């Protein structure tokens, strides 16, 4: 009798568009551990494509985060491209301020795959909701410096995150910030590669995405990080729009109306005709951030430049005077929310 052919799953590579095949049995029981070797403790959240659990590794005893990836029953679908993308990118992006992917575990039936990641005690969104007192300037600088260190590393490795927001920033009990959830991340730099503008959570979405730009650069992450910085300074969401039109309205109310003088490519934006841009000639950042130093305002203006080409890079942010003036950034282990 001829041996039964091995079951396989097929998927399309997100990088070169080729069809690839994985041996289901070999992949499940080769290098990947079985998920029943991890004891689920509780559900802690939900990522781009799956539920996240706090779990205990029954072999080592350490606490980890298990991020579930649903696998389709249809052979042509296999593992989602978002899951493959996150696995590939996290294997590439090893940095102290990026969440660490330790291994991949699978269920016996192959109905699910789990990313085994380092467990971080809290996320920045939850922390902002529960803090009894606002962050001090030194603490804000510590968090922002870590965020841009991660961004500088990502962008240097040609990776766009495309979904930066406070709930995707995790914190260890030692005060170390970790960027997480790379389900929407993409490699950039390939000419002609289409990227949908419907990325980035609305409140953190830059003007060029709202206007339908098809070309995406590191500037989209810089705008999102600027919104996070502003949120830390204010202690509340910075631009909480109710839809695309309201989001643009809030941006104009704050920064003034964009023109081709300050943004030459504005008229080339595909969806510009969907918006009626009212005339508002004033930049009101100084009014919103009344107690901010000049260096702080200068940094905010650099992060919120309408023209993506004029927005600061992550490297330029790290070199900014804001981090050199007193109070200096505190050390991560001096953050007040440590649990040890």
C-alpha cells in the first residue's frame, strides 16, 4: 500500500507573492511545541487577529503571553498573512523596546497557532486610565524616548508598524516600554507596492492617510507617536475624532488649515475632494499645551508637520533638545508603577 500523502497547508508569501507549502504534520510536531504545555491563566486582551492570554509554561514555570492565531480549515487559506507577517517581523526585530517573540506553539488538531511572547504586566492605555497622578515630565520623557528608540530601530530595518496607539505599548514591571502587535506592520521600500490607507486607529491616523495616500512612509508612525506623546502630556486622548471628516476637522482646529505652500503634494491626495477644508489660519499647540517648554512645543510641531517629508525622523527625535533639558528622562526602573 502506498503511504498516505502528508497533509499540507498552503499560503501566499507576503513578500514575493509566491505560493508556498507547509507540511502540516512536520510543522505541528517538529520545531513547534504543543500548546497544552502552557497553562492558560486568564485572557488579557485581543490583538489584530487573535486573543491574547496570560499563561504559565509548565516546563520552565515562567509566565508568558499566548497570542492565538486562528488557522482556517480551508487548505487554500491556511495561516493568515497577518500572522505570518508578525512572526517574520518579530523574528527580525530583536530590540529591548520591542516585544520578544520566544517561540510558536500549535494545537494538536492544528485548529490554532499561538505566538509565545514575553509577558508584560500592563499596557499604557490601562495605566493612563488608572494612574492616581499624572506622569511627571521626567517619566514622560522616559516613555517617549523608549518609544522612539523602538521606532528608530524598526525604521532602520525598513519596517512600518502602522498601528501605534497606547494600547499597543506594553510595560514591564521594570518600567521598560515594549512596542507590540505587528499584525498590520509592513516592509517598506518596494516600488509600486500598494498599501491600503485604511490602517492606523483613527485617533492616531495622519492627514495623508485620511486623504487616501497610497504611498506610506515612516512619517505615518511618527504622527501616531506624536499623538501618543501628546496624550501623555495631557493625560487624555489627543485627537478623539468620530470619523474621518471629524478627525480632519480636529486636526485643522489644532494646527490650522493645510495649504500647498506648506504641503506641496496636498492637491495630489486621492480623497481630498471628499473633504471641505474650512479656513483656520492658526497653530494652537501653544494654547493646548500651556505649560510646555519651547523645546517641547518645537518637538510637537516637528511631529505634527502636515507634509510627511518635513516630519521629524525617529533619529532626529532622539537627538532633540527636549531630552537634554531638565528634568532629564528618568531611568525606567524609577517609574512609579513598578510592581517589584
